[in-house]
C-alpha cells in the first residue's frame, strides 16, 4: 500500500512516543511511504524549532525517512481544491504517487475526506485501517 504521511505526522513520529510513533514505524516497515522534498523540509524545520534533540539525532531521523521512502515530485493540482492552498503539495504528491491514503493531522485536509478517490485520514483512522488490513 502506498501511503503519504504529512509533515505533522512525521514530526510526531520523531518527537513523542504514542500513536504517530507507532503508526510511522508500522507504515515504514510494511508499506510504501511517499514523500516530497517540501514535506521533508517542513519536518526538518519543525525538529530544529520545536525539539531539544541534537543535530545528529535529527539528521539520523531525516536520513531514515528518506532511505525508507520514495521521494517524488507532486502532480499539478488546482489551488482551489482545498481551503488552505499551502496543503496543495500534499494532494499533488498523493496523486503523483497513486497513493492509497493520505495520513494527516491537518484539519483543512481532513475536511476533504477524499481527493480523487484517495482517502484522507487522521492518524487514528489510518492506524485502525492499516492494523485491520483495510
């Protein structure tokens, strides 16, 4: 299954033990993770600003994200498909990757529920579906 993990999910995967950490490990171990450079940049910036982790820890995490994923360029998506145009790149990535789901904590993206047939799920919804093999 091809999964797009948004930057907020990836940040939570690194920064705290809990649902997003478990989900991130599960997805990276059993599925195909699809990323793009802008998502990686958002994660890197958040790690620098919001955590007290060392540069080495941050770099190791970023390397693990890249090594375990497919890094793609997004498809072009009209900016009027969602409420917050800054989220367009996530939708474009999912389209380019032919993803099976987008996992995000972003309310503006979750509001859409689907994009071009691709479900947009909260981390909890994704965890339930993936654990149950749906």
